[in-house]
C-alpha cells in the first residue's frame, strides 16, 4: 500500500460498535476467567502428593492412611471425601469442592484434597 | 444454462459484473488458501483476510452476491485443500453462515454512521461464535473452552477492525477509480 | 526498552514467580505448610525440613497431655504443690510471655485452665461428645487457676494454686511461627510463607506481589475472603469449626471461657492481623481468643487492649463485624449478609 492512507474522521457508528465490542470482550474476560471451575484435584497423603486427577471424570479413589482407608469421590468438576475412618467425619461434612483453591482435610488420616486449576486466588489458607 | 435440441454451442451469457465477481471469488479463495498455509499463534485464529472480499462484494454489489462469494470460497477452498466435509470445513462453513447472518441484518445500518469497520467487527464476532459452537458441541465437548473464548473473541475484534479498515480503504480506492 | 525490561527482571531478584517450593507435613498435631520462593530446591527442602524438625521438638517438649513432655512434668509438679522445679530457658520465656499476655487480656487468654480443657475432652487427638460434668467444671472455675499463680525465677517455677494446669494450645503455634521466621532469617531465606494449622506468617513477598492469604469461611468449604500479607505480618483465626463436637443440636468448641468454664457461644470465628514485630506470630495466635470470648459491646475495647487494629468477627448468625483497618485490607469473595464496621 504505497499510497497514503487518508485519516478521515472515524464514523460515529464505527466508534460505537468498537466500544461495545471492547466492553463485550472485557465482560467475557471477567466472567469466564474469574470463576473458572477447577480442573484437577490433588490428593496428598502425609508429606507427599499421593495423586493428581482430572476433575473431568467419574471415579472413586481409595487412599490408605494411618488409620484406615479413605474414599474420595470425583464427579465431573467436583470432588469430596465420601467416607473416612475418622471419628469426627469433619472431612466428609465439608461436602463437595467445586472451585479452584477449595480444600478439605482429614487430619486423623493425614489426607488432604485441594482443587487446582490455573492461578489460585491466594497462596495459603488461614483457618 | 441453455438447453437446446440443436447442436448449437452452449453459450453462457456473462456480464462484466459476472467477471468481476468471479475474479473476486478467486481472490477470496486465494486469500483463504494462503492463510491456511501460514502458521498462526493460536490454532483456529486467523486474520480472516478473505472476509475483506466478502465485505467488499457486499458494498459493491449486494448481499446475495456476497453470500455466493463467501460460500463459494468455503466450498472451493476446502476442496482444494482436501478438507471437504472435515472438521476444518465444518468450522469454515459454520463461521461463514453465522457471519453472513449478521451481515444480512447489518447491511441496513445507515452508511452515514456505520462503515465497513462496524460490519466487519460484527461479522468477525459472529464468525468466531459460529466456529466456537462447532468446537463446543461437536469437536471438543469440554468445559475447558471457557478459558479460550475471551481470547478468541478478542482476536476477532482486532482482526475485525483491521479487515474493516482495509475494506474501507479498498472501497475508497475503487470508487476513486470509478469516479475518475 | 528491551534493556529496561531485562534490568527490571534482574533487579526483581531471585523471587520471580517460580520457583516455589512447597512442603507440607503433619506435625504439631496439625497440617503445616512451608512455601519458599526464589531458592534452589535443595536449599528450600533443607531449611523446610529443619523447621519441621524444630516444630516436632516443640510439639513433644510442650505437649499438653502427653505425660513425658517437659510441660506435663511441670504441671504434675504444680498439682502436687511441690517446691520449685527447674525448667528450660525456652519454657521459662514462654511462660513469662504468657503471663504478660494473660494480664493484658484481663484473664480471657488463660493457658492455666488445662483442667477445664481436659474436662471438655479437648485434650485428645480426636473430639467426640463428652458427658458434661457440671460439678467438676464449677469446681475448676471456683479454683480459679491463673497464670499469675505461677512464680518463675532463675529458670525454675512453682505454683501457689494446685489447680493450675498449663495448656499452651492457643500460644504454641504462634511461638513456633516466630521461631521459624528467626530460623529463615538466619538461613538467609528472603521470601517464604509459613502456615501452621491455619496460622500464617509472611516473610518477604511472592515475586513482585505480597503473599496473599485466603480466610476460611466458618461454614463452607472455601475461602470467604482474601487479603495481602506483607513482609512480617501474621494472621490468626480462632474458630468453632475445627475443634468441636455437637451434642443435642448444640455446638461445643474448644475455646473455653475461663469465667464460666463453658465453651464460648455466639461466635463462629475471629481473625486478627498483626503487623511486623518480634512477637507477631504469638500475637496472631493469642489475640483472637479474648475477642472471641468478649461480649459484643466489649469486642472493640478488648481488641484495643490487645494492641490489635485489624480484626474480623463472624457471629453465630453469620453477621460480620470488623475494624476500619481490617475493612480497608480485606477482599470479600463471599459477601457476608451483613457488615458492621467499627
């Protein structure tokens, strides 16, 4: 394009469409990127990472800890402690985890669940 | 086509416009092929230069012609690339149909306020939406697409603006030529 | 322009986004999480393991109910009304500090009520409903064990009140945090985050941004809010959702009111944020309890007397009260149904 591009005044309608387009894209970023559901669940036993599973499946995982076998249920985008040999069942009562950063722990059996998927909104959880 | 019992040679009457349209269609196909060969940073994200031709035809001729050129491009390119009836073809066709749908309505926007840039942006969004729907409901039915949608739509916006500006430029050159 | 970018990257120092080395372990009777940023894996693991070992030692030495611990031996001596026994300098320092804090909280922070804690079954690894022995509880309240009953001199201690039984549960995690920070500084680690059972202290930053912590929702599995923890700041929460049991539809948590002998009612959680200082860790552990135990109209003044500017309280109805300072730092993820800023 060797001829000069004449810079005519942009049309009002064009500016409007461009502006609305920018808002549209912005809204997409803010809605789809902030509440992105978690992609993986990380199961830890004691000090070590026991396993990391994709949340996109239906699966039961049995983990043997110091006091017995804990069953963890993964079901298409969410995970939970299904059963555990601990006396208080706090872990089971936590219910379904479905968002990035959510975690549950069975202290007596030293098993923890954490949902990972992209950037966690924080580095550590105070409780 | 003229059906005749006599063994006359069949002549298809073509007008000057037909020639022009054919040339433009060929140009659109070429642009599509060139883009198909060039690598793109994100799979499925292309500048869509062939859409410039579609818009140009819409302004110079009419919607029906633009639709012809567009669909011709989709079918011919896929045949030439050997991707007829493949996923790539489905994406291309879906995108074309959605953007034509938007152009069908958008062509009535008052030219005083809206130039090809507006139509190009709207068509680009529609094109991308059509492609994303094919991906989501046929090719990869996976929730993970949510992350990509904003990026693809952002790219559509950018390319929509660029293509629209190029179309405006070409239209002004072309009318300058026709005027003088 | 490129030069400037390169320079900036170099100046940011070692802690760009990766490498993060995270170590998790079950010590201290709870989950401990150490995150170190900007060091080699070997160094990070070596330092983390050292700190975890220190924690294990603290856990064993000052265990509230294992009879072999140094603390238990001291408690036994108190119970028998014996003459002073010698204690290590570390325990001596801890007890003196606890005395100061107990006084500062007008007795609401009272580590001497181990007897009451045991009566409610919280001196165990797991918590199940216990038969509520009201008579015993009233006796213990009447006996009024206090930190001021303890005389500490020249690394020896005795108690004028045989009912004093020290349980450092609401103090030890904070002490461990301060100890860990000292160790990290000694080892030259500039950026780390230590989480002991939910109590967190920050060293340095996470790359170019401060460390960010989430605050657990008292009744839901995820965080209700996040806030930034700059270098040296500590955060602690006392809640009724970690150590508790339910009986006849009522929840009995591990935070016992020394005045009544019964677990606090009416509050789900209190979070305090402590600015940098040599005792930031201790304060983050201790200071939430007096606020937890105070009547609603007293909370603000109690916080002030503990030197706490940043606090947040969730009551039994899920309504939130927080200080102006805390309000300016907190980012809500789940908006509370009502908010009182004081």
